[in-house]
C-alpha cells in the first residue's frame, strides 16, 4: 500500500516538474492545448506565466489591453470560475472567453 502511494506521489512530482519545464518553452500552439486540470497541476509561478502568455495573446487578438488594476483581478476570477466548472476545458478557451465577456470594459489598443 505505501509503495503505491510512493509511486503515485513520484509520478505527480515528475508530472509537475515536466509541466514546469514545458511552461517556459511552450509555443502558442502547444500552450493553447493545456487543459485547466493540467495547468492546476503545474507549479504556481509556471501556471501564472502560462496564463499571462495566453491572456496577452487573446487580448492582442481581441484588440484590447490587459488591465493592471481591479479589472485584471475580475478577469482572473472569471477564469478561475470557468476552470472550476469545466476542468477539462482548454485554459486558453476559458481565458479567451473571459476576455471576450469583458471586452467592453477593457481599453482598446
């Protein structure tokens, strides 16, 4: 029994380490297919970097600027809620839909 637990925790640690290394070198094509569940398994700093990378891409596409104020926190809460409701959704899709929903409140490029 303890051997199973040890193997499972080793597998989780390996997955988190690989995910952390990948977040630093992902292209957009790779990053777009990271699910919310996979992102949650990443180290917090790597997850933030990935989310900001995807949010900046979406904001450029939507013609808006990501805010540094309270509205940015509201976007983050929308993303968090979307990932909670649908953990198998792609993180980029959740981020893009949150930005799309808030487009009228964001500054234009």
